[in-house]
C-alpha cells in the first residue's frame, strides 16, 4: 500500500498515481494507493480518485481513520463502512471548530484557552493581510498567507477555514486567479462563523 502525499514538488501525488497506474497496465498489478492532503474539499478528493487513487485521507491524520483504511486494503478483518475520510463530522459545528478533538489532543484546558485567545487575535490579522494581498495581486503574499491560514486552521481544527485557504493556495500554485475575490469573501464569512464558537468555548 502507498500513502501518497498529494502536494509534492516536481511531480505531485496525482501525477505520480497516474504514472503508476499507466505502468500497471503492462504488468497486470494494482497497488492500493491512498491520497494524503490537508485539503478536505470534495473537489480535492474527487480529483485524486479520478487520477487513480483508491481512497483518500485528510491531514492531520486521524489514527482511527488510518487504521480503518489499512484494514480495508490489507489482510486484516474489515470493519464497517468507511467513507474515505472525505467528509467532515458535520452533524454540528465540528466542521467549523472541532473543540472536542482539540481538547482531547491537548488534554490541558489552560493551553486550550491560551490558543483560542491567540487565534482570536491572530487570524483577523492574517485575513486582513490576505485581503490586501489579493487587492494588490501579490501572488507570493497570497500564497504565503493562505498557507499560513491553512496551517493555523488545521492546528485549531477549523476544518472548513483550512479547506478554503488551501483552495486559495492551490489556485496561486496553478496560476489560476479566477474566483479569488469570492474565496476571500468565503474566508471572511467562515471566520464569522468560527468566532462565536470560540467565544462559547472560552
């Protein structure tokens, strides 16, 4: 089984999978390939599956989902249905701020409160700087800020915000600037949803 990072330099994971699948056509084999990416968007998952990946996991990696996908493709007893990791636990607010997972990981309420306050102070500055970079069409600034927002959001378990930031980052990597204004507006709206959730957990 191959755990394939989708975003890699020179040849990305999707291109690598396409090359592997082409080679397999001549030898009749099929190695299970599971895509790994920080992107939790339906588009990212579907694109990877179209390129020949067998399944898909989002980062940061959840150990339970990793175990399930290994059991799915290797010679272990198979558990119940697996959704490929492409959907968030959206029956509630977890897709916006998964406070339960954050608390379970840190296991220290003092630290949780500290990073919540830091996020409330830091994220608006990042979003404001991103807005300015988009207005100025500064590609490097847009890319760097989107990457920073994505990383901070993943650490805080802001899943949807991380996904939006990744789409912006990927667009600049592909020199695709269509729709950046709307994506920026989506980022602002999503942060507007996250803030009350942070407040209720403070």
